[in-house]
């Protein structure tokens, strides 16, 4: 049977991993499909300097992505450039040219996935985006097909491998945030500008997509509460350990009677929870279903596993091209499932961990306890590691379950106290995970 022809745009981490897998695994892919996947053209700005595997045979190279999209023999365009600029042009142009699209682009799909899907359906082409979230975990397929018969009530995840690497290494070795950010850049886990990872925005894009698929809603990114990991210190892990907890950047989407609560934030989680076992640059997604109960998915978040996700998407789309499957159904099912109702995270009730750095003097605990009492927050415990530095003395107060709004009000008032070295760090304790 004739091959299905592919054009690959973007030959960076994901693009080169994709080419390697397509070259090295070509025979098995052909056996599974019953036809070959043929790479006919590749593109990147510095394409002349790129190594293209010999096993792929005669592949046209270009630095202009329009050449790939316009080629009559290209049936599927893989957009592996990233970002919101040229990548959006590539996807739009491919749809106009009636080429199916495979993309790893979480940013674009989180910001305007439903609109892109609508255009793709009108154009009669297919779109696949498995590689956009948790490269090594086929979570789109799980939510879209595997457990689509269930009614999801909650979804929790560790969706940013860089943050998870930093936090788990800080826990093990006690190194500082600055050292670990530099180390993850050296290892290729973090970008030169690490902000998207450590400030939580990369994880937010992924949560937008997962929550959209899990709950059938069109999620607005700004509805998700985001807090990054910059303020976490090794000392926080020492205190968390005393409380039999650890700290992870937790992404959550929880259905309540009022609507969806969505957040990306560092939180204390019990050391006994399955999420605490997720170490290094791994990702995990935990889905809670009303009928099917809990399911858990785990895998590497970047590099070659993302290439596997792209190749598997290429295979699925190629199979659908071959079988002439006419009906395209958007995974963003919000139109059919009704209005999305975001609920502010300030409404949720949790126990809280408050970490202070103060200039020591008598009466500090009494002052803080007074502020908590005035907001009807019950103090649970005071923890203090031995320290001789009275100018910068750390300690922790844990509070019983209370509303996030009350904690925010208390923290704002405490931050103004003249003995406070910095605003208190407040982290929720996700004890039910
Ligand atoms: N890295 C991961 O592990 C990972 C995991 C999951 C998803 N993703 C997603 O996968 C996508 C690609 O990520 P990546 O890490 O592979 O990025 P990358 O290493 O920065 O590679 C980007 C590629 O796009 C090419 N490119 C940029 N602008 C171009 C233009 N105007 N015309 C043609 N080519 C252009 C670059 O060309 P030059 O090399 O010639 O400059 C480079 O080959 C992103 O959407 C990312 O979010 C990545």
C-alpha cells in the first residue's frame, strides 16, 4: 500500500527525537500500520546544519516552513516549532492547505485549541496533539477515549518535570533554588529563561488542556490560580518532613457543587500519597472518576518520550487518512456539555502551612496568634528548627482547615509587621491526596 507522507517543521529536541524514531523504528511502524510513514520534507531555520538520519532516504530540506506546507505530496504537517508566533501561522496554513496537523504545542492549543479544532473540522482534516501534555504519558487518549465513559470529579497532576526535578533534588540534597535552576539548565531540563517552568505557566497550559478534556469545558487560562516555586527553600522541606509531608508543584482541577476550582501551586502533600513518589523530571496525572474511581498515569515528561507521542499521533492520523474516516470530532466538547463555571480558589477550605522569617523579639507568636484568632483561624502547631541567627529566624505555624480567603487576609496583615523579614509563605496542605 502507498506510504503516507509527512513534513516535519522544527528540528529541535522534539523534532529530532521524532526523526530518529521514524528512522530507527520504520519497519515496525510499517508492520503495525500496513503501510510506511514517509518523511518527505523537513524544515528548521538552520536546517543545513541538522543531521537527518540516513535511513529516512531522500528528504527535502528547507528553512522556509511554507515550502513544506505547500508541497502537494505532504499529507500530514508536524508543527514542532513551539511558541505562539510562527507556530500558529504554520498550523493555520496547514489547515488552509487541507493538510492534517500533528502538534506538540501546548501554548497554542491551551489558548485557542477549540477554535483551531473547529477550523480543522470545517476543512475536513485531522488534528492530533498528544505530545502537548506530559510527553511520555498518552493522557489525551486516556481522557478522550480510555475513560471517557466515566464522569471525572477531580484531576491532579505533576505536570512540569523541571519543577519536579528542582523540588525533589532540593528535598534530597538541600541545595538552593538558584543552584538547582542553574543545574536544570545545564541538564537541558530548563530553558535559558526558566520563568515559564518555575513560575507555573507551562503547567497552567497543560492543566487547561487536561481539564478541558476531562470535564468537557473550554477553560480560560486566567481562571487558573497560578503560583510558582521560587519561594520554596530547603528549610521548607525540613519542616514538611516533620509534618510527614513533602512539597510538590500540584496542578489541580476539582469539581465542586458551585463549579470547577483550578490551580497550579506548590502545596504540602503527605509523604504517603502516590504523588509524593513522583521524583525527578517525571510527570504524573491522577484522575478521580465517579464510576471508575481512581486511575493514575506516570511517565517521563520530555525528550524522546515526546517524540514517541508525536510518532504515535502521526500513525493515528495516517491510519485515519488511509481509512478515509470522514467524521472529525473535537475533543473540546464544551459546546455540547454546557457552560463552564470557574470557582475562585479563595473559596476552598484547607489546612495551611505558614512559614515566617523574623527578627527575633518577645511576643511574636502571641501577635501572630492574635491575627489568626481575629480571622477565626485555629492554630494547630508551632515548629522551630534550632537557629542562632536571631536577625533572621525561621519558624512555621500550621493552621487547621480554614478558607483560603481568611489565610490571605491574615498573611497580608502579618506581612506589614515590622519584625517580618519577608511576607509569610502560605502553602495549602493537600492532606486528602
Ligand atoms: N522539549 C520537550 O521535551 C517538549 C516536551 C513536550 C512538548 N514540547 C513542545 O514541543 C515543541 C517543540 O519544543 P522543542 O523543545 O523541540 O523546541 P526547540 O528545541 O527550541 O526546537 C524548535 C525548532 O523549531 C525551529 N524553528 C523555530 N522558528 C522557526 C521558524 N521560523 N521556521 C522554521 N523553524 C523554526 C528551530 O529551528 P533552529 O534549530 O534551526 O533554530 C528548532 O529546530 C514546543 O511546542 C514544546 O512546547 C517540548
